[in-house]
């Protein structure tokens, strides 16, 4: 693919639907008994879905719109022999859809394959194929800055599709990422759209489009006066029976409704305890390997730093593989209330090192650093330095926890793709590990997790399990598990930029000017 075509494929999510797949989708819709009077495809591409729809529903009025002039012309040629079908050039983000749709009779079917691309990907190419800037879900500032505001363009489009059908009898049948389908349904349920039924049919996106992503056909029927908050899932377009169903319960999305209903008493809102690791976005400067007894950064530089600003680090692959730390992390401040500028007096070697790489650190892309002191990191607080932890990788599709203890008297830190619960002692760590690894805990979390998500395990998911309730149900209620459960219910105290788990002052973790020696034993440590 030439560079220009590749850029267009990314900017417009330009994955044309194979005619064979379009026909399979329309054949399925025909089998469901849904009979549209009108069909509209807002991003019709070269017209595969239009052709399939005309074959399956010959009596329906069919309208196609396409931004790309060449695609629009190809689609027009595809349907030109059908008097009930038209194609016109139109930008999804500029067409007056309310006027266009008012001309079409119910039942109305919105059909197609909207672009599979995020707003960030389009913007990175300097593209303009975007809706007007908005905070899609009213995210609080920190969530928007750390990435949750990045959304798939198709999600915005599908929300609009459903809005068009409010007060009408109709349906949408669209190909999209499975994660997008769930987000769109949650939005529809939260806004009380009159959904009569919702179904997901999984697709092999690699076979159909040559991309490695979990994809599906999302089929949603809307009828005024109806409202379901569940979705049935089929493993293929031709599967004879559903494999699962998910939906909303207790204002949260549940992946297995039956199991969650049985274990619902273990769930609680507002709990804390599980935290993500450190976010720094510059491994070349902040992370080090040990070569010949010396710290070496990602630029190949040998570095000399104070002992108490360097900590052993576990990354997601280390946690998932139960490996010891292979990296070390420079920590310029111990909480979000503390400034990295204090390094100048407490750790001059570290200050000098970071100053030498100031330009690289200023180039970190995330806006989360823009109003913080230079050299700042995120996801750090007194909890990060707890001597013992129970941890899990957020990236691997496995509910497998690991116990983490100190090395040479130093606590081990984790990166921001991991989640952990801090423990004050080995006894607490062992008790918590047994608790969260119990069949009841794993079954509860499994009823909530969606394994096809980019990061299936999150602190929010982990904190839904009430450890006190779990300990009592499993007969593990002891003074130790009680201390753990009380910590889970400790309210956050809010710092200037990030909530903190414990009330301890960061001053308990003093800084010294000792030079870091990765081979030192406990006697050589402060």
C-alpha cells in the first residue's frame, strides 16, 4: 500500500466490507424477522452493503452517503440499476441527518461499517475527519488527560445513529470493534433509549479485514415504550444459540449476568485499596538496567545516583511471569504533594542527571505533565513504598496474582500497567494473596471482566470486590484480614493532582545522598 493510501486508510478507517460478508449480515437480518421500509448507510464506501441490502430487502428504499468521491462513484455504479436506491457524496459530520431521515419511512434500518479509527490516530496524521471537539462522557480532567478521552470515531457515529432512532421504530446493524459496541450500549442504557433488543455476533476480523482486533456485528432494535438493559452474544453470525449475555446491573456493566446475580453480595461501591503503578512516559531516562554492577539507562549511559531515589521495578510482563525485577526506577518525588524540585538539595546527583535530560522529559506527549513541576511522575504516593504488595498485570488476560516483597530492604515498585494492594507485613501479604486467589473471588471478578478489552483488569474492577465480605464468606475473617479490609475502606485524602491512599506523610520516606549501588546488601543500605 502506498503512503498516501495508507494514510487515508488510517484517517478514514477505510476498511471496505467484502461483499460476501455484507450478504451474510443481510441474510442474518432477514432471518431475525426485521423488515425495514427504509435503509440508510451513512458511510457506504464502495457499496457492498447497499448491494446486499437491495438483494435481501428488494422492497425497501435505500440511501447511501459517502465522503470519498471515488468510493461514492463506485457505490453509485453498484446500485444504479435499482430505482429505489440512490448514492450521494456526503460527510457524516456535515450532513443534516434529521432532515434526510425525515424523508424515510419506518421501520428504518441504519446499516454499515463505520470507520475503525480513534480520534487520536486521525489527529496524529493531521487529519480532519473528526466530529467537533467535545468531552464525550464529561470525563474529569485527570481521566481526560491520561487517555480515557481518546475514543473511536465509530463510537461517536453509533451514538448518533441511535439518537436518530429515538421516538422511531428502527434498528442499527453495524460492524465495529466489540469494545465499541459495549460502550455504545452502555451509553444507550444510561440515556434510557427505547431498546427492544440488543445482540452481538462476533466476527473474525483478521479473516475479513486483515486486522487483529475483536470485532462484531452489533444489531440493536428500538421501539418506543420498550427498554431492555441486556445484550445477547453469539460467537458467529451463524451460531445456533447464544454463548453468553451481558448487561447493566447496579449501574455497572456485567459480563456474566447469572454469575454476578449469585455473587452480588460481594460487591460494593466506593472502596479503595487497589492502585496502579508509576506512570512516567520516558523509560529511556527513568528506567535502568544493571550492567557490570552499574546503572545504565535506555540511552546506554552509565549513571551514578543516590540510593534512596532508585528502586527495583516490576513491569507487566515481570508480574505475569512471576519474575524478579530486571529494571530499576528513578523516583524524583514520593507523592503528588511533593515536588521533584526538592531533589536539588536532597539528591543532587539525581537532579543533575534529570537536568541533563530536561529536553527529553519536556517532550513527553501527555498533557498530564504540563502543569506539574519538571521531572514529575504520576501514580506515586506512600502506598507505592509499602514493603509488601499483592499485584496483578492489567494487560494479560489472566486473573493471576503474585506476592511481592522487599529486596535488600527496598520496596519493589510497579509500572502503570500493573495494579497492586499495599501490605504492611508479609503476614498481610500472604493472607491477602490467599483471599484474592480464592475460587469465590476469581468467579466474582470473572463475572465483571471483558477479556477482549485492551486492558481487561483495572483498579476500578478490583476495588468492586468487598474484601471484608469475602473474608467472612470464605471463613478467613481474622485480625489480619480485618486490617486489610479496613485499609480498603480508608477514604482517599486528596492531594493537588492525585488522590492518595494512606494518610501518612511522605516525610517518613527520607532522602539521603548515598550513591546507589545495585549490588549492596542490607548492611550498606540506610
